[in-house]
């Protein structure tokens, strides 16, 4: 099932740093099963970095929330490699503002290949077109992978340490 407002124009094929081909597209409600499988194959460390704790299984409520978006105020992009979900990046706009929380997770086998940076850039492009001007994120202080993605994306990031949680804020306007 694809919503009438499904932004098919956001779909594209990309090549990762090691030559791996990936397809990026907006998430759909029928990705629920693939999202559950993706999450359950993440390492404990990757899940911990994304959810700040042990979270081996997504609840049905989380699965529905993560896969059912309006493509304007809530948007998620997925990357598929060899027909399997391999990464998810999403933003959720703070109601009535031009700011959105951003989060992403990349399967362990595809980390360090530029996939997170590609997804962040594509998500920022889509968000800008939908009136979002600033992304905000929270990450663990020890999550250098996520902080590295933010730095490599080319946006001027401000970081603030709040008890071991790093709050990252950056405008997504084009330079």
C-alpha cells in the first residue's frame, strides 16, 4: 500500500564508498516486516547507540509509528541493499516549527561506507523542501559514528553535552 502523497521522486540508486549499490526511497507502511527484521539483526551496540539502551525488539506501536508517516512533518528514508532493509533515516518536525528531530541507524555491515552521510543529505534536502530549516539530534557522547556523520555532512553543527548526552543542532540550509 502506498499513500496518495507518497514522494516517489525521493527514490534513487546510490553507490557506497566500497562500490556497493543501494536503493534509497521513502518508507511505506508495508515495510513493517522488513523493519522488524532489520532491527532484530542489528548488533546490541548499534541498538544501544540508537535507543540509548537495550531494545532488542520493536513494539507493534513503534513499528506502526516508524512506518506510517505523513511525508511532510514526519518522513523516513530507507536504504535497501540486495533487497534487504539496510538503513533508516528519519525526521519528525516539532509541531508548529521549522525544526525537526533527526535520527538514523545503519546495519552493522554497512557502517563506515558513507550510507549514513548519504541518507542525512537526502533527508535534509527533502526536509528543506517541506519547510524544515533546522535539525536537532541527541546522541550518546561515546557515539562517535553518529557524530562523525554529522561532521561529514557539511552542516555547521553545534554540540552541547548534557550529562553525557550530546545535543546536536544544525541548520540544513544550503551553503
